[in-house]
């Protein structure tokens, strides 16, 4: 279970990366990206940054390439803005929870429609 300190730092990193993406990072590969979650290691040296992006799988791949290209800049900005003893290593991951949730909803709707057809 994550400590309170790692949760607070994760929230700060999520906010800072969101601000950087809106105001300073102008990479054409990065599409309309939303930072959905950040998970910190207990020693605060590693950050898993989850993001979602509008579009197809090609847009997702381009966005992850752009984010990885900007990783060093993002890490340096986090280090200078948050004043942590160690600058966390940032790794980006595509957040698939929205697609998974949509898939489950479609399955439930199809089950519901087959139940309705069976009752007639």
C-alpha cells in the first residue's frame, strides 16, 4: 500500500506534468493527452505515469513516442519545481481503463439485449 508521502508526490507530479503538457511542451507527436494517474515507488525514485489520448492506436503510439522524447525535460522540470532529494525516473504508459470499461459496457448491453429477446 502506498504511503501518504508517495501519494502526495504522485499528485504533485500529475499536476506538474499536466501543466507542462498544456503550457510548455509543443511536440507535434503528442496528441490530446490527459494524465490519468501517477504511481510512485515507496522510495520516490520511480514514477509510472498513465495517460489517455483521443484517437486510434496510431495516435497513441505517436503520443508515447513524443512523451518519451520529452522525458528528460519533464524530469528536469519536476526536479526543479518540486525540490525532491532525488528526481524520479518517469515512465509513460497508455491507460487502457477507458477502453476496457467501454468494452465491458458493450458486453453488458449485448447480454441485456439477448435477455430481452429471449423473454418475448
